[in-house]
C-alpha cells in the first residue's frame, strides 16, 4: 500500500503540501495512519505540469523523508496541477521504474492498492496491452500494468469508459484465474487540465481517499494532511471524483454499478 | 554492449580478476578496448558459487569503478566458480533488476550483446516464456528475456539444446517481425559445476570472447585481462565453449550449423 | 537513534540474526520497539571477520528491509564475529560514509546514540584527532568522530582506557561549550578476536542494550531478537560488556565511576 | 578532474546546454576532450536561480548520462543563471555531499581541479574555517573546503578579495606542509546576480576554461559545447572572468600578480 496526493488550482510550491502540513505526505511516508503499514519508504515520486506539453517527473528509490533533492525541488518547483506519491512495495522491486507517478505523453497516473494474486493474472493482462504501450513498459508493477491497460482501452478518447473497462477486465481475469485476494484500486489520473480520482475495491475495503476544496484549489489525498478533520470529505467506495480546470468537483457512482 | 568474465577452478578471491590485473574487469568498465564503447558504467554485478545450493548475487547501479562495497566484497569473497559483469545499457533503464548476472535456482546467466530491434519482438518472445519464469521476470532487458526463454526451453534438462533453440527462436522472430539490426549474443551460463560460454551473432560481428587455461583454473573473458596476448585464445564465431568441473575445455561448432 | 547487533561464536550465516528471528535486525529497521523512533531506514551496514586480516564491509543508503543485495550477502556470508547496524539519522546526511560500522585496520565500530548539541563541539573534538585518522575521516557523523578519537587515544594499546578517555573528553568538551542535550553512547567495538560493548549516557537514559549467551555463541543487541524475554540480560547503565574469544563474558562498571 | 558550465542571460531550459549541444555537458561526462580523463562519471549536480531567495540544487551519485530525473528536470526547469557540473573524483568518495555545486545561502560554487597532496593540508585549512561554515560542512572534498574558506574570508563583502586570499592561504599552507603536487583551481561562483569564474593553478597547467557571449547570454565552460571553435574565447591562466547582470564581461589579471 502507498500514500499519495494530487493538487489542482492556483500554482503553489510543491513543498506546501509535500513537506509543510503537520501530516504532510513526507510525514505519511514515516507515519501513515490509515494505511495497512505506517511506513511508505520504498521510493517515491512527484509529477507536475507547467508550460511544457508533458509533465515533469522526479522518482527516486530512497525514502521520501531522506532525500535532500526532493526538499530542494519541492521548494523551487511551482505548479497548478501536480501529483506526489510515497511507496510501500507489495512485492515488486524498488527501482525508479516501479515508482509512481507513471507518465505517458501528457498523462500522469498513480495508484494505491494492488491486483490480488498478481502473478496469476500478470501474463494474460499484459497480453492485452497494445503494442505501443507494451514496448514502453519499463517496470514490473501491477500499477504500471493498469496504466498501460487504460491507455490501451481508450484513456485518451474516453477516460471514464477506459477506467471502467480496465477495472472490469482486471476483475474478470482475476476471477477466471482463481485469484482470491481482492483488487484494491485507489488511483489518480490527469491529462494536465483536470484530475480524475478513483476509489475502488473488489471487496468492501477500498483504501481511504479524501478531498477538500478551498479558495483557489482542490486537494485529493490518501489521508488528511492536517487535524482539521471536518474540512476533508471522504470519497465514497467505488466512486470517482472528477475535478475540472475550473475546480468544479463531481463525484459519481459509475464504478458502483 | 558490456564486458564480462567468468572463472572456474581453485577458489580465489574475486579481486584477483575483478581488480588486480592491469586490464581487470573494473579497468574495462572505464577503458574497454574491444567493445563498441569504452565506458561500461551503467551498473554491474557479481555472482558466485559457494557451499550454498544457490549462487550469491550482488548487483548495483553505480559504475563498478566507483563502489567501495564491490572492493570489499571482492577482497573477502572466495569462489571456485564466479561471474562478473560491467554493463553498458543498449536502451533499457539502469536498475538492479536490469543488471547481470541473472540468477534462477542454481543457474547464473550473463550476456554481452543485444536483440536487434528489440521492441519489435519483445512481446512475442515474452509470450513464449512459461508461467513460472514469466512471473519471476523483474526487469525489462532483452538479456533477462533470453535467460527466461532458455529456462523455458529446457535449460535444466539439455542446456546445449536449450541454447540452440533459443537462438533459433529469437532469430526466427526477428526475421518474421522485420528486424534489420543483428542479434549479438556472447553469453555465459553455469549450473554451479561447469560453465558454458557462447559467441554468436546473426551477422559476422559477434562480440569478442577469449579464454585461457592455466594451472588450476580457466578464465573466460570479453577481452584479455593482461598484455600477455598470446596466452589468450579467441573463441571462434558461433562456437560454444564448455568447461567442466575437471577443467576439461571443449569448443564446438554446434551453433555454426 | 539506531539499532545494532553483534555476534561472536561458532561461524553462522549472517541471515541467522539479520533476517530470520521474529524481531530480527531487519524487522527492527521497520518496527523498533525500544528506540525513540520505530523506523531505522536511513541506511545500514554489516561488517564481518573471516580469514582476511581486515574485516569485510557492506554499507548502503537504502533501508535494510529493501535491499536484495543484503539478503543475498546475509545468506552467503558466514562469520564467527560480525556486526550489523540499521541507522536512523540524527541530522547528518544519508551517505555510505555516514553508515555504520566504521572500519579501520582490523577494527570495527558501530554506535547508537549521539553527541548532544554536536555542532557546538564538533570542531574542537575533531581538532583532537591525530593526523592519520583525521586524514582518513570520510563522513560527517559524531559516530565516526568518536571512533577517530578512540583510535587517537590508544584503542590499539589499551581499549578500555581509550574508551574511558574518549567519553571523558567528549563530555568535558560538551560541558565547556555549553551543550545541554545529553551524550548517549551505546556502542560496540571489535579487533576481530573479542567484542567490547558499551552502554553509557551522560544522563540517566542510556539506549537499551541486551546480551545472551547460548551454546557456542554470544549475541549483543539493542533490543531482543525474539520473545523469549527471560533469555536476554540487560547491560547495566554505564557498564561495559566484554566477550573474549572463548566466549567468557565480563560486565564491569568502570564507566560508572 | 571534472567538467562544468555556467550560464547567465535570458532564461532558458537547462537542457539547452546540459543535453542538446553536440558536445553538451552530458556528452562531456562520457567523452571529455580537454580533461585528464575522458570519463566524468562520479556523480553530478545542477544549481539554478529562480524567484526564490536561495538557489535550487539537484545532486546525484549516478553518472549524468544515466539519470532520467536529470533529463526531466533539465527539460522543465528554466533559469537565467545556472550551474551544471559532472564529477571525476580525485580520491574522495562518491556521495551527494561531495557533488558540486555547493550552496550556501544565496551562493553557488563549483570547482574543477584539486589541492595537491590534500591530506597534508586538510587539517590546517579546515581549522581556518569559521564556526558557522565549519558546522555546515557535510562532505570531505577539497572543493567544499575551498568554498568554506572563501565564505570565511569575506565572500559576501568582497568576493574578489576572498578568492585571492583563499588562493594565497591554500598555496601558503601547501608550501609550509611540503606539498609537491600543484594546486589546480578552475572554479565558478555566483550570488544569483553575477558570475565570477577563476582559472588558476600554482603551476603552469590550469584546467581549460572558455566563454562565449551571444545575444542575450554568456556561457562559461570547461570545454566548448560545439565545434564552432572560433566562437569560444579561452580565459587566460590565472585570470578571473566576471559577468554581471547586464552581461558585461570583464577579464582581469588580479590572480596573476
């Protein structure tokens, strides 16, 4: 399991969320409170949008609490839309290629959860990836695989449909191959203009997901960044949260069907 | 392209070959003379056999010339059969999972060369890997893929046949998919008792390979470790070199057929 | 604060203590129970004696729980006297040079604790290091500094005196420069034949230290490796524990004077 | 020896100099032409000024040619004044703390060269550092030591005087302690508004240094970035080059006295 956050709104320095809050993402890398494990020290990553057509990416295998580069970058990089992720491996190796976020063209993706009994279904799911994204796969995680599947299944054309189809296909394959562990999928996607967050599980225990809108921005987080608990709303299980460039927030139940 | 060496014989400290010779493997990481590139600084690895049923493995993403751990390990680890490899990436990322040697059960494998136009054939070749080794694949290199194919094609039962079949399948697939770059395959395998080295290419430019037998040991190398040029014999193109536990050396042309 | 263990006795594979016990040192890197912080993820190291005149050393900046090299080395390296250490930085950077154990000639040293208000006294203490060890200093930690002081103050000739003198000098300098934070010093030294462990603090809170003698070996640990609590004896505050090559254990109060 | 570049002028993406030129700094990390060694693979760093009061810093122990983070950062970070450095160690360890540039407050410093027989003079030179900068020293290089000395000797108040005094003191100490190897010092300093580059040696072999002014910027480099050789001017031995915020370039001979 992992912890992540995403931000959309007026440009801010990344440190504003990654380091400064009492329960910042870096604090969560040492002391997560709503995760299965308190320590998320198996690498981390940030992805951010700026004037360039594709997002910036900085991923490292050290723990986030322990990287002076991250501290300097988060102090100097401003963005109006960014992702940050601290990783707790569920089995695959710690390498930069296995760290989130994953980027393709203008898209960013990150994930907290896992495909249950991943080795059972890895082969058949990878076989469904189209040639372009198959060739671009660099790591070995289920998370990158899910991203490749969404890209294959039309993320560019119809993201909500691609997400639904991906979940269906993963769960279908898990059932066919006799996976007994659940699919847990609390994830975040962006095209640089809007953010789509998903809180899903094949059982009744989707990883936690919260959001908060304040003047000029929306933050989506695995767990609240501060003790002002009332200010954070939980995303309902099997719901998606969509935040557009005008900060209009829509929560819907398409995944719950 | 990469540089590697393997050793079989009376137990020696690894530094004897990795550091001490004038043109040691670590020297070759900075100044290779018979490779396409002089610098082999994209990670390295050592694998060695001892009293344990499976080989030891130490792989790192730093350049070999720059790792105090390697210096200490090579000073302290003795072995009567070991591999060492310095890597020059042909495109895939620098991660430990992409560093040689690769290990499976009691087997070690390392490689210098490449599957030409790898992205064209990666998918269809990976699809031929059997379930066990598919699930165990951690990196993204063509080298690890070749090892998985050999394991799938009966490396345990009949290594020479598995090697031949793997080469056939790779070259067949390259032809089918229209690869124009050559297959270069100078590689080394061991089961802990004997060593099999292969010097092969689909064109007439297989990477260099030499060996030398002296009292109590045989060394196989990408390029000679010292200036005593006459003491090293070149393996002929498309030949395999087999060294058994009694240091009996057999070179044969089964691949040249 | 950090966690460490040392072993003397019949040769064993390092994994026997580093990985296998329920509350192994690697488990303590994630879940220390008697330390100020549960996470010791700022690098680690192992040092071991074998047939070579100087000890082997493997130190890495990744968390110990996350390093496949450590797993393989601990499976393959046997030793009759070794140290292992997982680090929680008290301020200095995470680099291999700052990881324990530190080695000089045939000596190994590791430490859990800190010089309170280290910046206040660093300069004057470093000035007391003799030329040889001053030139050899590679990191910036108080721990390496203490080791350099002990070497300067006659560790080779009279280790107990060198330890006492070092503690005196450090505490004297702290007092002179107005340090208010305490000196905490739970440390371990070896010359390859015997082990000397120290549990000391300038206040009444020396970090925890335990030992156990069983057939053929003695283990000294920051905290017990298993739940057989009665089998572990606590070293008294401001005492030293000495274990010689015949596994004769002597605890004395020379530091308590 | 190392290779470096600095830039002042209209804001550009760092990749414009670090990656794009035919003989970019990253190319120089593999194939330096005017250095003692062609390979500069012992870490690297970038430092850049933006709207923040202190510069950004990204330093890494991998070779520069091999770091996807550097590629992404250089594609996304724009600056009107930045430094970049690729390192070839002259003896000290490869750690981030030993990578250039070094930063203090608003200052950046980087260096190519060495204090000859550094171990002979390290102690006495470190003793001259004032308390503030002594406490802040994190690595063990002669380069960081020189920076600390310049800060101690009034870099903030009178940079040219501080540079001259530092060179005098270093050379004086080398002479006193019987150093026979030369002092080589081709370095670069900035306060965020202007750049001062120094080409100095105690013998007649100062490392190479070039500069070029074109519309809207000045570049200073260890060796030319392209084959337009005539467009680059060599800085004379024992001269300093000063470029102010209006791109007025002054070369003077104060060090040659």
